[in-house]
C-alpha cells in the first residue's frame, strides 16, 4: 500500500504481548525461535517494558493468577518484537504455547517503511 510514493506498508509487523515476569524468558525464546525479532544480521531482538496487568476472572475461567470474581493486578512485562508477515502464524502459536495465561492478548500491528 503506497500512500505518497515514499511511505509503504512494511513486510514486517510489530508483535506485542504482556507476560508475568517469571515467564518472560520462555515467551521471549518462543518469539525468537518462531521467527520474530530478526533485524538484518541480528536475531532475538525485542524490547521489554514493565507494566501492570489488570483483569477480573469470570465464571468458567481458570486463572493462572488470582481468583474467579476478584479483580487482580499483576506485575507483567510488555514484550515488543518485529516479525516478518510470513512468520506471524507460527509466532502467534508459539507464544500461545509458551504463555501461562488461558487467553494471552497478542497484538499484531502493521508497520510502514520510508523508501
């Protein structure tokens, strides 16, 4: 998609996911081994930011942290990495397998390049 002759949609997307601190290394490894975090001659590239996750487990849930019916706040880490579009599905499934939560929130964000 060209917008003005110089800006075009990138072949890479940004993957973002939060994870409880004790599971950070496992999810970072899963991202990298599935193909995320490659920039030029570098692999395993990512950024990590401390965040606070907040959620209310509902009926029928099986929370890794907290209890059904009680709002929980958890120290988490937001991981960001680039990912080539050819690897999105593999990266998504790898993160789901490595992540301790029943339903991790995984963002897939388009990126743009300037040519």
